[in-house]
């Protein structure tokens, strides 16, 4: 489950494909480390409370495991931004 250098260099689409095939939570960790600041910024912008924003980030990434399996995502960063905005 440790993040490897090769995982951090993969494209988002490749990471999502890997997760769909293996259900490896380490892949989600790579995505989390890549996008947690973006999601936190979106949540903080709308919630205007640091603790609530942190909670929202964790809720979003907890739901990510099932969302990645359910949705056909073309542009992950855009999808994640909109999902974050809609969540808060």
C-alpha cells in the first residue's frame, strides 16, 4: 500500500484503470495525495470553515472508492472539482 514513484508519475486515467482492475487502495492514496489540496480549497471556499472543509475532504475521498467504479470519468480533475463543489 505504500506509494511508489511509478504510481506518482502515472496519468489520472491510468490510475483509475488500475484501481478498477485491482481495487488497490494504494492507488486511491496516490490520487488523494495528488488532489487533496485542490479538494480542500474548493471545500474551504464554499464552507468557510477549516474543520468542516477537512471533514468534507475526507467524506469525498471515502466515497471516491465506489464512485470510481460507478462512473465513466473522462476528465478526472474536472469531475473531482464538480463533485467537490456539489458535495458542499
